[in-house]
């Protein structure tokens, strides 16, 4: 049985390697743009939350509530409004990914000790310079952790996007489900898992590379 | 007499409308080249007084002039770039190397690279740290005393005429503190700058200051040279300060 399964999988790669790589590429593209968009929205909103404390509760709860709606439900709900394809898939993924980025941006910015801000202002930095030279760089490691969490969630959930014709590795999995073909399920599932792991690792490497000061020998 | 570097005219500050004055109608003049120490217990208003000079706090009443110029007429960012500022927690930026930390203000002022790099080496030598060894380290790799030396170097970077030091040696052990005090005196002597040094340590205040300002409850009790203060304490608070220090001396002699 298991030998047979291996045969089927290698057959699949032999005959469909083109389709496979198209799916992988589509999956990565959707994930990348969704992550970019959610980082943009999440970081901007996080900054606004810290700057204007009175809005924090509203912004955070809004995205938390949207996050609770299952991604599959979002996809189906959006069909009457946005139709099918990449658009609604993107919306669903972005909604999913904003909360971790938003929360970590807020946490990171709030963790900057007040005396460092005093030192920055005392040295003669303007508000903008304090933000870009001190606050964001110091919050960056925590923000990056949020982005990593978001990336892994996006890659896993982008599988569902195939349900409404946005392509990606989900297509292989849904075909496998439909035809009851274990080999396709494995190919799709393992590929998604590998992409997730690779994304996680590359964020860890980025962390090491960008924030050397955290890893110096004392 | 030399130029007036810092002038307070009836300056007051309170943090809430109803509350007491933290700094209560203070007038004073500090001349260029002086090393003034401000001595007081916590809550005496000494730090507030200091922070009004670089506009981290704004006074409720009165005017502050630096070299004859009313500081409310100048952009706070510009005022601060002209003043060196050192705080007790040092406040080195952990994500920047030592060289980058020292170069912050020169960089804000857009000096060219080679000028900045020469200046950084010069400053590190001035505060007694070997440039080759320390330039590329991160703050977390330095001891507390070394960090505060860098804090000092950073504040001196653009050769400001006025230096504000807010309990800079408060968190440093006794031996290192004595070394740093001596170095600070050496640096002050060589540069002819006006230093304002806040402390709650009476020995430190009387050792470093060419004049000592003793504050209590937002007012200046006495502002004079150390020997004048010891000879003629202005009020009971000053007398009790000196008495407590003498008591400590006797305690040490008793142990001998």
C-alpha cells in the first residue's frame, strides 16, 4: 500500500510538475500579498492605537471580532459582494492576519522604556525622528514576531482560497478530497506544511540578522 | 564677571491646577564656566528645575533665558541640540552600537561621515575608553560605569556650552562613582562649559560644585560656594544637611 502510494506521488510529480509549481507559486503569491497588506494595515492601526489611546479599544475590538468569523464563512459571505477569485480570498486572509500584527505592534511600541524616549527627546530628536529612529526600531523584534505568526496563519489558511477559485495548493487538496486520492492530499498537505515551516524559519533568520544586538555575547 | 549662561526669572511649575508648586517662584543666575550642583531630597523640585532648561517641562510662570535668549522663543528641538543632557538611566539606545549612540546628535545635525567618525574617537578617548575596542560594541556589552561614560560622551558630542546632568552617577557603585566624579571635574576644567548637576548626595554636591544650590520644597534655600554654605548655613534645613553629613563623618572616625 505504502509503496503504491509513493509510486502515485512520484507519478504525480512526473506528469504534473508544471501544475504543481504553478500552484506553489500562486499559493506563495496570495500569501505574500495578504501578509504585506495586513502588515501595512496592522502596523498603521497599531501606531494609531498607541498614539491615540482613546481609539485603541475600538480598533482592537473591531479586528478581534472580524477575526472570530471563520475564514471559510468570510469567503462565502463575500461571494455575493466581490464574486469569486483572488479578491475575496485576500480579504479573508488579511482579516485573519491583522490581529497578531496589530497586537504585537501595540505591545512593542508600549514596551519602549520612557527613559529612552526622554533621552531621545533630550538629545534633540523631533517626534518623527523619535518614532523612526527609536520607537519603531525598538518595537521591531516584537512586531516581527507578530508578522511571523500572521504569515504562518496566512499560509495555512490560503488553502481555503482555492474553494472560491483563487488557486494555490488548496486546489490540489480539494481535488484529492473530491477524487478520494490520498496521494494528492499528501502532496498538497505536506507542501503547505513545508511552506509554513520555511516561512517560520526565514523569519527567525531575519530576526537574527536584523537584530544582532539581541544576540551579542555579554 | 563672565557671561550669564542660564537665568531664571520668577519661574514656577506645578503639575496640576490645584496642586502645590513643585518649583516655587525661583530666580537665579548661573555664569558661563560654572559647575553648579543642585542638591535636594526627592520631591524638592531639583529635577523639574533642570528639565525646564531643555524644555522637557514647560514652566507655568516666569521666563528662562540661555545666554540672554528667552527659550520659549526657540524651537524646543533646537534648544535641546544646543544642550548636553545626561540622565541617571543613561538611556543608550540598545539597537545602536557605541559609535552610533555617540554620533546621534552630530548625525541629526547632518555632519559628514569623516567628521563624525573623528569626533566619536575623540570623545571616547576623552571619557577614558579605547575607541578601537569600544566603537562597535553594543551597550549591553558594557558595565554600568562604562555605559555612563558613553552617556557623557554622547552629551558632549557637539560641544554644547551647557551640560545638564540629572543624577548621572546615582546608580553606580561607590568606587566607580569616585572615578567618574574625578573625570567629570577633569572634563569640566578642560572645556570651560557650564555644568548643571543634580544629585541627592551631599558629598558629591560639595565635591563637584563650584557653587551648590540647595533646594527644599520647590525653593532655593541657599546658593553659594561650598565653603560659604558650610560657614554660614542659610536656614535650619541647610544646617541639618551639614549636620547629618558631619554625623556620618564621626561615625566613620568612630570605627577607626
